[in-house]
């Protein structure tokens, strides 16, 4: 099926971004790491996928996230976040808040529980997304807007709960290539019609991380999420008491680097089409990679965080009462079609064939000893 063509403005913006990336490659001597290319393609102000103005979330965008599927997602999350805030501090920081719908749903869920945070902080680097979040909250939750604060950078210290839903998969990844003659780094160079892959011997942190994967046999290509590891480790310094709730698609390490996954997990998303060419229309495609949850847990542990729980999204949401929340809505639904829509969304969230198994939930924390309802059954921490 052919890809939908971008409009003239979008195509022009992509061409401008491609020119800027090409200039950086020239200035760097003809080659940049893929992680740098990915950072530019996603986050260049005004032009990158998250830095520009293209619609990203929902049916009119490039992909659908859990909050867009059902408000029950936030209601279930609140069942775990509320006791974590009670055990630490009444603050919630959402990193990468997308359209703002999750913040809206969570605030209303906390309000119904009588557990509103004193501050709901949103760490958002995209000016376009920040404006959309502010508009969403001002329109849908004006009486709660005063509790919401936007941040430009990580706080110096924090107590409370940090929530990152589908954030880690969008952090730039480095590409390692295992060959018979050693480990290489796959980067980006210039080609006649755009960009092309080029390899160099791996060095530094990437080489060390690849060498630690001693069970990987060449030939093999995969991602190593050094940026995601560093982001989580930084919270080990920042967090005084509380927890990081990380939700994303991915695997434990042995499964991530399975022999049958020898071309990696890097994927591009454009208007609900998935493809494998990160050089096609830079700035208009989301670039993502699955999360190595073992590496994330290790990075947190080495930075002083405890591994509190790890489960599939389906098990976590069911533990948090998703089925009971859906049943309660049956009586409240104004019409059968409203309940059917809720039920369909809930099914996608928990079904092993949809998001229920591919998506995982990892909880890291400091100073938390209270029971964790989201991991009461099905905790897979032993698999990390």
C-alpha cells in the first residue's frame, strides 16, 4: 500500500530539516551516529517530529496511544499512583504528556478518589505539544488548571511519582552491529539522494554496552538505548522518596536480543503506516525502538533505585481494577454504543494480541515499602 503523500507545507518543512541534518553531517566530517540523527529528526525545534506542528496522536495522527484508547487507562493508573503519592509526596510529574489527555483523565480520576496531587508537573520539551496540552486542560479541566505546572528541564530534586508513558521508546538509540571482525556502530552519511547508512568501529559507552551482551552472535544488528539508561539513572540522583512508573513496549534483555530479532526493532510510523526507512521524510515520521527493560532496571538500580515491580500492561491494569471499572461504567453508560466503545478500548489495552503483552510496566523507587496493587499478581521482576 503506497504511503499517503504529505501536503506541500509538510514536504517543505521536511526538506528544510533534511538540509540542516546534511549540514551537520558535513560539519562532523561526513558521518554522525544514528542517535544524533534520530535526535535531530525528532526534536529539532520547529521542524522535528516532536518539535514541529504535525498532528501525532489519535485517529488523525500517526499512532494511537493508550490514553487515546480509553479513559479507563488513567483510572486504573490512578489506583497505583494514588497510594504511591500517599507514601511519598502529593506530586506527580508526567514526562512527555502527548496531547494532554492522560493528564486530564488522571486529574479527574484523582479528584473522584479525593487524592488530587498538590502539583501536577509536565516535563515537555515540544512547544507545540505544550500548547496543545495547555489548551486541552484549560478547556476540559479549568478548575484544576492551577495545579498544573510545565517544566523545561528535570527538577533538581523531587519526591512523589514520575510517570512516563511511551517516553523511553522515543529517546534516541545507538545502533550496534556485531560482525565477525568486531563490533561496529551504524551511523548516517550523505548519499546522492539524501542519507545512507555507514559503519565505524564502535567505541566508548556503546562498545562497552555491546560487549556486555556476550550472548549475541554475529551477524546481528540492534539498538542500545544509552539515552534511556542515562535518563533513568539521573532520577536516581533527583528522587528523594517516591517512584518512577515507566510504561512502554519492549522486552527483558534476553528476549530483546533474541537470535530471531537480528535486524533490531527500529520502526517508523507515518499516518498509521509502519515502515523501516528512517531517512524518508525526516521530521514527518515518528522513529521508535522497543525498550530493553533489563537495561533500564539495571540503570535505575545502579543509580540507587529499587526495582519494585515489572509486569505486562494487561496484568498491571487488571490488578489495578480495570475490569471492575469497566463493569461500573456499564450501568452509567447512556447507550449500549457508549459501553461498547469503552469495552473495545479496554480490550485493546489488556489483550495479549494487542497492547496487553507487548507493553510492559516497570516501577522503580526509593523509600517505598507499601504494598503495590499493580503488581499483586503476575510480577515478572525475576525475568529481568
